[in-house]
């Protein structure tokens, strides 16, 4: 054995090298189970509503009645990605205009892998609708104070062959409000509560093409402002249930 080989061999069989090698092997063997266990621990799980949206109580909205002559709207699961939703056609109390109506459209999702594919500015364009303007506004929501005295909402102004449309929508994800789906995706993936959900709430008003859109926008704001506290208090999962492991 050469003089150069002898020191190398001695290094390989030294107690320090053997101990280091054993630690490295043990770490490699234990790393995958540890990572798997960590991923399982932090993986989000679905959670059910406290009450089904199909049973939404319109009487909880102080300023609106359901329009009795408009039939319930049903949609296939594939179209909206959930069977937990409601579509309600409403009219402001005291209204004397039979042609004026508002709609409340609420969907609920609780799949941790859902990528939030549906937003009104995309879906409405697939019909015979022209989206003229998309912006974000702030809605005062004192009924949700102190946690959420104001929430960001997305405003759409659209045109159809017979009517114009104003639409406000907002996402609620695990009790917090967002106006775009990228924020919802981040909130759903962020480590924290064991369970995850998100919901999209839309308030829609139709008005004649030559009419002033301001009253329709005001009614949409009122409808959204009245619906959000009802959803938070009676339908969406409670905060303590989200955090339960």
C-alpha cells in the first residue's frame, strides 16, 4: 500500500467519519417520512356549511323580498363546480316598478385543490354580454365590524341586447374578504387552519339601457351589505371549527 493510500484509508475508518456517515444515512432515511408527515399535518381539509345555501332565508335581508313569480334557477355541477349554491331574484321593498329586479348569486367551495376557476368577468363574456368596465371599490360594512368594517369588492358594468347590468362580487375565504381569485388561492394555500373554504357572493341589478346606473349600483351595494353578515353568522363555518384538528 502506498504512503498516499494509507492516510486516506485511515480517514475512512476513523470514528469521526463513521459517525458522520451514520448520521447522514439516518437523516436520509428519516427525511422522506418526516416531510410526508409534515405535509399531512398541514394539508387542508374540506368543511361543510352550517346551513345549506339552498335554504337561504330571504327574510333575513331587511330591504328585499323574493320575487314569487320567478322560478328557481338550477345549474349543472360542471358549470359552476359545486352543488352548494343559490340564485335568488329579489326586489327592493316598496318598489313600484315591476320590471326592476336584483339577483343574489352565492356559491360555496371547500376543495383544497380548487383553483378558483370561475369569476363573473370571464363567465358573463361567454354569453351575449359585453363587459364594459371592471374596477375595485370599497364597500362599507359596519355590520361586520370590528373585523371587517370595509371590504374590497369588484364592480362590473355590462351591456346586453335588452338591458344593462351592474354587478358587484366579493370572495370570502376562511372568513376574510378578497376581490380577486389570486388572493383567494394564496389564502387557501397559506399554512394555518386545518380546514379551508371559499365562497363567491354576487349582487346583480338589471336596468334599461338609457337609465341612470347609479340607483342600480346603490341597490347592489345594499344587497351585498345585507347578505354578507347573514352568511357569516348563519351559513359559513365558524372560526373555531376551521381551526379544529
